[in-house]
C-alpha cells in the first residue's frame, strides 16, 4: 500500500477508535448521591461529578482525584492529607460519605477522605451546592461519596476480581490492591485488600521531609437473598495509616508565626503515629407494597493519635489520643405514585461521641511533667431528621422537591482546663428544603435550576475545644453556637450528543450565622496568646462559574474544564479565607478500547491576591499563578496471561519540573510546602 494511503488508513482507524471510545465516554453517567437512588446525571438539577479511581496516581490519596475538576479543589498538607473542597467550602461544610455512611470527626489536622484506599473504590460521586434534604447537617458546600463495589446477584455463579499495582519516582511510592468478587442467585460478596508505602517526595528544590506514610485497608461486603425481592447485607471496612506527619503545621517558637510555642521547643510539628477508621454496617432492602424499603444501622470509629513533636527536644511534648464513635441508623421508603411521581420518605439518626485524652509537658525548661490537659470530656452530638422528597416526571420536564426537619443536640461533661461543667448543652430545630427542575429542550441542551436551603451544626471542636492553633491565637469553644444556614441558587446548562458532552453552571451561596473565631482582645492565661472566641459572626457569600466539555476532533478527543470562584466575608468586609483561584484545564488525547492510548493535560492556575488579612491575622498570603503539563500513555491488552482484561499506564507528572504550591497548601505564610516535582509513575491493572 502506498505510504499516503497507509497514513490515511491509520488516521481513519484512529478516528474510528476515538469515536468508539468517545461513544463509551458519552453514555449517560449514573449516580446515587444526588437523589438517593440510581439516576442519570443528566436528570439532576445540581452539578454532579462522577470520578474514576483509575485516574489517580499510584498510592495517591482519594482527594487528589478532585484537583482540576470544575468547582472542586483540594486543601492539602504533605502527601497524605488531601481535604476535598467543594465550591470554596471544605472539611466542616462538606459531608463526607463512605458507601452513603457519614464519616464524623472533629479533625484537628488531616483529611478524612484520605482514610480509605483508592484501589478499593468503584467511583467517587460529588454533588455540588447546598444538599441538606438527603444528607442533613454539614452539606453546605456539597457531598462527597466514596463508593466501594457492591455485591450483586447473578443467575449463574460467577467468580472474578480485579487488581492493580503501581509505583512512582518522586516519592518512591509502591501500592497494590486486590478485589475478589463472587455472585450467585442467592448470595454475593466482595472482599478486598490494599496497601500503600510512600516515601518523602522530591520537589524541584529537593527532598520534602516528613511527607511519607504507609497504610493498609480491608473490605468485606456480603449480600444474601431472603426471598424473591428481599435481601440482607453487611459492609465491613478497616483502614489504618501509620507514621503520618503534617509538615504544613510546623511552627518555630519565638519566630514570627510561632503560635505561642516556647522558644526552647524549637520547631514543633504535628504527627499521627497511627490512625484507624472502622465501619460496621448491616442492612435490609425489600419490596413493600408497590414501593421499596431500605434500612441500615452503622457504627463507625475513627481513632487518631495526634502528637506535637519538638525538634529541640527530639520527642513529643504533646500527646493526644481520641476516638470518635458514630452510631447511626437510616431508612427510606420509595413509592411510585400515579406514574409520574416517585416519593421518598426517609429518616436518619446518628450520635457521635468524642473523648480526647491529652497530655502536655509544660514545665519549662525541662518539659517533662506529663500534665493531663483534655480539651473537653465526653463530648456528644446527636441528630435526628425526617425528610420527604418528590420527583415528578413530566416527560421532557422533571421536577424535584424536598423538605426536611432535624433536631440536633450538643453536650459535654466538661470543657477546658480548669473544667467548665455548666452551660454546655444546646438543642436546635432546623428546616431544610430544595426545589429543582430539569428541562430537556434537546439532547444537547438541558437547562436546569435549583434553589435550596441547608444547614450545619457546630462540631465538637467548635463547641468545646480550648486550645492554641497555628494562626497564633488561642481558640475558646462556644457550646451555644447556632447552626449555620446556607441558601443557594444554581442555574445550569448541560448536554450530551454523539459529538459533544458539556456542562455549565453559575451559582451563589449565602451562609448566615457563619461560624468562626472572633478576636476578643483578651489574653489566654498561661498560653500568653490572644483569644479567639468561636461565634456566629455574620454572613459569608460565595459565587462562581464552572464548566467542562469533551468532544472528538478528528482522531483525537479534546476536553476542558474551568472554575471561577469568589468568596466574601461580609463581617470583616474582606475576601473569605482561603478561596481557590480561577483555573483552566485542557486535555487532548487518543483513547482506545484496545491497544495504544495517550493523553496530555495542561493545567493553568491563576494567581490569588484576594486574601483575608484581618480574619487570618496575616497567615494567608497571596500566591502567584502557575501552569503544569502532564502526559500519560498506555496499552490496553484485552485478554492477557489468562486475565480477562489487562492494561498498563505510564504517566509523567509536572513534565517541566515547575516549582509551585497550591493556594490551599497548608504551611506558615510564605513557607508553604512546594508541590512534587517531575515524577514518573507506572500502573498495571487487570481483571479476571
């Protein structure tokens, strides 16, 4: 064949492969978090992202999947701590779920989303915007649901599974995960195990100390049929991290930003020698009349050892052990009515307890007295809510409305040292609601609108903890904090055809009774630091635009995403603290169902000069913009060595070894940790 014809044939084959691959990509995405049951993302009146764990680098925490996605960002500390941030709100204002079960903890440092291995996940679903009707307290910014594979019945017994192994050069990381799945007409199970071993990573300026860690995870899910249309199931999970450091917490006594640390202690850094998350869940689902009922009970424990390491002493001078236990139950009944309505009636209740044991060496100059100094004793949060949701299907027009009522109570046996025992209980009754509509004008044009009201009750730390923090203030908890209340409006467009998939959203969220520390002018006895009292300050407003698009262009597939976000602290008349700057991501590549595939990505992040000065006491500094380029290439083998499917992926991250840090990177102002430099990673995956 003449060379020009060979080239033409290759291009046509590439275009056909890309078109076929895009057709697979452009199938409607299904999510369960937005409405509480499986539904197409196209039919939701909120922006939703469904992320694949295969997109993560080997050994990377789950939070890394959110970086670069529209409306999402990551607040990070080292390599392990990757806190999801949704539309400018993070940690306390985003509900984190694992398989639909709330993960509660008053975190002094670190990210709960890192306490599961990405190798054991099926997908990550993110619902953006106020979402309290289904998920209760905390869903002001949205919901992040980490979903593991679910056991499913089959007509004939089937056994299989999947595995992944990989490593990366910048941190010497190694990771592996194995999932075994069995299905049959009466029973099914999924069993999994995973591990990660990550070393200190290299930035363009050298090795970044204390960023390594190692972890291990176990998963067991089982489902048993009880009748023709009923089943019983359980879900067991255990994840443990070891030797985790938070290098962004480092403060040097006697230096600017030293947070009141006595100079003889030198540089103090927080660390977690061990931390664990354990989940025990059982449930049933069954047909009931013309509807269906689902119910479950759960117990989730988060245990953490938190230490303050003194560089001058060469040992810990603060030792804190705490277990947060959440016991809960939830049930919902879904009832179709009249062929157009799907009613969901639900109830949720949970109780979280925390009882930290803290010892501190505070007898200078020896620092060896091991004095008991608990921030609070037997803290408790209780919440019970009932909700009603109605989805109305009018053909091309779909409506969704919901109403929820909650009662929440906080209490503790004592607060602070010397202990305070009275005035620690507070109860609140709250209402949340949402109204949304999606109108299919054409497959390529689906406008939607959503108006919602959400709320967040103060957590245990905000209510009861008295302690020094890294911004140089001594924080005093306030048991009488009122819930934050958020009102959000979102207008969006999305569409999907064989040649284009796209979405665009504009949103505004107003938070009333915003919870934060207020400078009182008083000095904390003993600590010598100015006091910030936790209070309902006033109002915060966030607004922004976001969007993404994917389309085939000849033999290639081009994708892009952008985020523009602004936040305002109305009380202090300044920008809201720690808001991610605008960013743009552009990718181009040639996907394939079999054979060679590749993708290049350019991510450009604007500088951020809208920083909080009064609220942050000067601890938030402006950051310059940066741009990075990543390149990945791989081969999909199909059947190989007895495997049903196998693939290898090689990725080069930060190709040009750019020196930068994200605006949300933890660290003393002007001394934030740099991001990893150029890194080569390899991942091999297979199924059987």
